[in-house]
């Protein structure tokens, strides 16, 4: 069948995996029977287990689903530590269901795939050697990609049933009370991991920093934890978050950032109490700087900033330009240490952040979202997953989720090197064009024709170059030429869900 | 059958309600499949409903289970407001499942019983006109009494299925983010209500204090809330918690408090990092004062204080004599306002506080608990539920839960007026003698013969009068004479669960 973003979804996939094709960004008001973990009661004085090896042996069986979080980012030691024991112990047919996979995890997952330790993966994304291996057909079953909000939905509804969660934390007591805020490897919000803590049947904490009991504030609570393992090091503090934030000096990024700011400031959403999510990356940080200036000049305060948080956003909070930061993840040390000290920086879990299947997520109240893209097509569909060679090298993250904002802006260069960003048809649809309002490139912007209100307001902005998306696509093609069509086999290697659990696209094995 | 505290439980009750009789205080390590709510998804911008009447009409059906919390205590307006609408709308056969019922709720519940609006009740306790009505057979089915920890267990396992929770809060935003800490009617910890928020199918918040969105810190989260109703007043601030704390000048209470302190200080548990729960009431507050002195003299710090919190305990935290307060409920304004400001005063829910059916509760790590009693018998069984006339006038509260402490002390006068506190057999067994270690009266103490270690350590304390429990009972009888046996009909009007969900006793209708 063809779904509502015109992607061909093989019927066998729909049947085998019991999927429906993507229809609409409107989630509606379904009744959803939540699932709950099976809990083994304990009343003893300590949950300390002497080694990872032992706790793996006590908890794991072939065929189970295991999970991890990615808050340690490129500084993560926990994933490799645990996977090493699992592979060496000879487990088979596991489903790997982390919140996402960072580059430091790639090689050992490839090994786990080769040894049939892991035969299923669901993740926000994959990259590097792992993306390459999956795109070339290494994994037995298709990877399932889910946004952060959709992962929460899937766990709450039972689509993902976590048997054992292995969660690294920068501090914990002997009973498992833990947070992400204290210790050498502090990363701030535990947002994505909180869902695992609530729903996993068995929860193993790993920490290098045992605290006196009771360890508070407790983002993860002893009522959720089965085992605590003391390890030498959970991560490399220098690689967990980026350090001091440098604003971009790249003229192209600055140009895009200024135009993004123009779009926001001249939209109907730039008013007292508005809300925004800017994300990370050079242009995004520059937008925050421009936005700050506009907020001061117009005496406008934001009610909240959302999402992965950076130091420049924290600075706005401290300046009184934002009332609250709603924090599911911290991208740098400044943001992480602010969460510890600022009562107005609230830790939120992935469900509260972005799950459409609950009683209201933060993204539902979001005015402005600035998102990136690998490709945007002339239907405004966005690809953040597969490269121009068809190989998987991205992650959904909160892309589909934040794109439900009132004003969703894609900020992207028109071309990257010899590759066009705006294309006739994206390789993989991750976020449907229906939820994209404005595309901003260094040459100018394109407004989704459905948004006549925005066309009206932005047309009046002096010096803001507005094109149709087709015009931008042609400008890109003129610069770098038309791309050669990619060649794929018929084998599906990955499934991309929309945030409601329907199938928005499939990714096929690349032809060598 | 006779259960393990020698109470006769009618077989019909065991069969009709699918109960087992109480066996042991040891919960073991059962696997428990938790339940989860059925959630109606919503993504709209506001949950405000214009009236209680309307929200009742939208949510309630005959036969449903409804819940409330009792954190507003004797200042609660919410319970009466909601029950008035429910009774007037003519609903029938509801199960009332609040965390507890305070005196201001009595009369309207009696009315609801008379009108068959309410035909089942489960609560921590009942008192006053309601206790009287139930004891005289007014309610169609037996009331089920559950401790705070047991209520959490029952909700988590599905023994209590809350269809609609009506929770009053001193602040909330339009999406339902709320806490107990801010506003004129602030009461501090929302501990008992947090379980309702997590497990109820439908959650209605009532507040007189609508805050800008997003309202943080959010103890109750928008992801849990279906409706928000703005009402004129949720409570009377002057009656929510007791005001300034006065230490008792009653010489008998002071005598008991000093002896309780002697028991603690001379026990093996009074050491660096010990933990305690003192509760409220004149003697308990006095104990805290004596304990403070002993801690300073012996340079001992406590790792945590637990339970319902009072200002004197907060003072110990501020003095650095306690590392953490683990706070499920605040008994006075001082404790409530401290929760707002002290990062070391952690809000905990009822499950974390005291549920044996999770992965570890605070009470499992408790060294010293000081509890009260209406009656104690020569098997150390404690009654906190029925008066000497057989009429129900009490609440389990956290009694059974905290009694699992390493050192559980019952502090009680030997006699109250012409009524003995220490008796041959308690009217109703609520907490089994197995979990009681020492009984302290103004005349002296009795130590549970199972605790030879305590008999050893406390025998060496100069001037501490130690008796057998039988000797104390005889002293009481000598003072006030033997009580006339109570007369009951055969009809069971209330069931008292032990914290594991087994039946520890039944209460029968009093004979007029």
C-alpha cells in the first residue's frame, strides 16, 4: 500500500509486524490500556551486586528485550561494559531497545549482530559502522526507528516490553535512588531513562559513585530498582556533553540563523508567554542569540523552552527571559549543572516531553520548533535518517514530536558540499510535510502553502527572500546537479514509525 | 478459621472477598504483575472544566470507585464539594476509596451511605459520626481498612481500581501540573495522592489557584490529569495543619517521652546514620526534643527521618542532625513550608514510603519507629481502630508499615481515664505483636520476649523500670478494674487488612 506521504509500504511488512500505514499527524483521543511491569518484591537492606557479569547472569535469558539510555552520549562506558558481558556469555536473539545509540556503541552492536546475540533493534537512530552494517543487511530483522515521544508511547502501550534495563547513573545509593545531577559524570536530566525505570520488569543501575542512603533528589527511585552495580567508571566526563559553547562564525550558518529569527519574530507566535525548542548545533545556538536580542527589544518573555537544553538557553532563564526550562536532556555541561541548581529547570520524562498517547505532552503546547534536516522534499517531507548514499546515518530524536509545534521551522543549508538538501523526493520520509511550516536556507525561505496565515505575515517582512519550495529545490539542483537515483535491493532493513506507531516509511538494503 | 494472631475470621468472609488470613509480617519476594490505568489521550491546549457538576457528569457512572486524598486534613473543602454534587446527581453504589477520611468528611459520607450513593468504603480509618454509623451497621458492605503502604499495594496490584480520582491541590496550571507546596492552602507533600495520580483511569484536579503554564515543580504531572476545575476555595488554611508547635507540659507525657528516649538511646540502633519516625502528638514531639539533646551529646547524626513530618523534625534537619527528611505528609505549616525550600526534604509517595510489594520501601530501612495505640494486649498486638466501646474511631495510617522498623516502640499511657490501655486481649488487632518490640508507659516499659537482645541492652539502663507486659496489664487493671466484655452482633461491618493484603481482623456491629 501507499501511505499518506505516498511511500510504498510492502504488504508483507504490514502483515508480519501488524502495522498500519501513516495517515495523519492528528492523534485524536483514543482510549489506551497501559501496561505495567511485573515486579519482584524485596524488603532487604541493599541491592548491591558485585559485578556486571553476575547481574547479567541473574537477570537475562535468550530472546529478552534489553534497554539502555544515551544520556552519557559519546562518553558512555556502560553500554560497552554490559554488552561485552552479554556477548561473552553467549546470549542469543536479544532485542536491543535503547533510547538511542551513540557512536561509541556502534562497533560492539555490530559484533553482537554478527554473533546473533542481537537479532532485533529499536532505537531513535543508528550511525557509523552500525548504520553501515544494517544498511548492508547485517541484522536478521528490520530495525524499528521511533522518535523519543513514540518510544515512550510504545513502552507504555506494550509495543516495547523491556525485560531488563541497564541504566548508568552518575550517582546512586545501595537501594537505587539516583539522579543525573551529581557526580563527575553528571549529565543533568535523566529524561529518556525515566520511562525505562518505570516500565522495565527488571532494572539494573550501574554507577561509579555510591552515595550514602538515602540519595536525594531521586529521579530514579528505589521502588523501581532491582540491582545496583558499582563499577570503576560509568563514563568519560569530557565526552558526555560538549564543553563551553562557541557561537558559530560560519557566515552561512549565521545567515540562516538570522533568517530563522526573522521568521519567528514576524510570526503571530512571537508574543508574551510564547514557547520554543531550538535544539543544538551551530545555527540553533545562533538563533538563540538572535532571539534573545529580539525578546529584550520587544520586552517579550517566553513561558518555557523545551527539549534538549544548552547553556545559551539556560542563560536566557537566568536573565529572566524564560520562565521555565522543561528539560528532557542536556546537551552541555552548563545546562546539566544548571538543572541541579535552578528550581525553574524541571526534569521531564520522554512521555511528558513528547508522547501523543498521554493526557498532554509539552510538545502539544509548543509554539516554535527549530529543527534540522538531511533532506527536505518539495512536499516538505523531511529525512533525518538516511544519507544521500542511502546508508542509515541519523536519528529521529524528537524531530517528529517537536514538529507538531504551531510554527515548525526547518533550518538547513541549500546544499552540503556537492549534495542538495532540498530535493524532489526525500530518500526516507521521517517527518511528514504536513507538520512542517517553513524551510529556511541561506538563500531564502519557503513556506508550506497550507500556511496562508504565515505567507501573509512573512510576505510583509522587508528583505526576507521568500520562494516556493520548488524554486529552492531548483536552485539547489542548479548548484550541484540532479542526484543519481539510489539503488536498493527489495529487502527491508529498517522500519520508520511515525510518532503514533504507524509506519511512515521503510528503508531497504543498499545495493553494493 | 483462626489467623496467626488468633483472631476468628468467618469463612464466609474469606470466601466472599477472596481473602487469606494473616500469617506473618515477612512479605517474602513474590512476583507481582502490576496493573495500569486506561488512558484517554488528549493533545489540546487546556483541560479546564467550568464546574464540579460538569466534571462529575462527564466522568462518573454508578458502581464506580472514586478516590480523594486527605492532605488538607480538617481544612478540606474539596471532599464535601464533590460529594455534594455526586449525591445530588443521584449516583448509586459507588465505592469510596480515599487515602483516609478526616472528621470534616464524616457527615456527608453518612448521608451518602443513607442514600445508597456509597455502598463500599476502603480507607485508612474512620471516626466520629461515620465510625458510629458504620459500627451500627449503616453501610451495605464491610468497610475495608488498609494502611498507607497497603493502599499503595492494593492500587498497584489492582485490588483497588480507581475509576475517578478527585484531588484538591493548592495550585495547578491549565494542563494539571501541580504541587502541594505553593499557595494559601499549601500542605507540603502530596505523598498519598501521588498513587491516585499514577493509577486512576480519570484524574480531576480541583484548585483555587490557577498558575501560569507550565507550573513547576510538578509533583502531579499533566500527563496524569484529565480535567482541571477552578473552584473558589479548596480548603481552610488555618485547619490544614496545626500551627506553631507547642511542646507538651503534661508530666505523664513528658515521663513517657523521656523513657522512649532512654529506650532508643540505649538500644543498638542509636548510632551514626540511624533513622527514625516519630509521628505527631504531644509525647512524640517531646521525644524529638529529648532525642535532639542525645544526638548532640553523642555526636550522632541520623541518615533520615521518615513519615508524617513536623516542625521539630525540620529543625533537626536545619541543625544538621538529620541528613534527609523523607516526606509523605506534613503535619504542620512549618514542615510544609520547609519542603518547599529544603532540597534535603524529599517528597515521597505512599509506595516508596511503605509498600511491601515494591522493590524496597523507606520503612524497610527504618531503625526506630515510635507509634501510638488505643490498646495493646499481652501478646503485644496493637489496636488503633476501635474504642473501648467497640465503636470504630481510628485509622491504621502508617502503623502496620512503620512497625516493621528494627526497633518499634509503642508509646502510650497505661490507662486513659477509667480505661486500661494495656489489656488481656485487644478489641481489634491492627498491628501484630510480632512487629512490636517495646511498650513504654508512664510506669515503665515492657519488652517483647522475642527481643532478648533488647532485654539485654535495656536491663543495664539505670533507673529504667522494666516489667513484663502481663505485669503492666495487671497494673492497669488494678487501677481501673477489668473491662466489661463488649457485645457484638454476628454481622461483620469492617475488615482490617494487614499491609500484605491478608486479613488480620474483622470488626462486628456493636450491640445497642
